[in-house]
């Protein structure tokens, strides 16, 4: 199913059956955490200890 149609169907369901107050708090917290992560990445950058280092393809191991 197309992503846009799925989103519109979910939105229509939420209009007919609104989520509880606790679900709304959880969704808001997830959005705030995501925005905070993006802001940290944009202003200070990602810590070098959490970066993924590429492994060379040829490690010298040759199967028989």
C-alpha cells in the first residue's frame, strides 16, 4: 500500500477514534526526543566515539 494512503487512513482513524491522553503524552515525548537528537546533531555534531568506521574489504583472509 502506498505510504501516503496509509498515512491518510491512519489520520482518518485517529479523527474517528482519538487516542487517550496518555498515548498523546507518549507521542509528544517521542517527537520531542527526536527533535532534540536532530538539534544536537545539527549544532554540536555526533560524538566521534559513536561513529561507524568502515572496515576494509580485504582483511588478508583467503578461504581455501
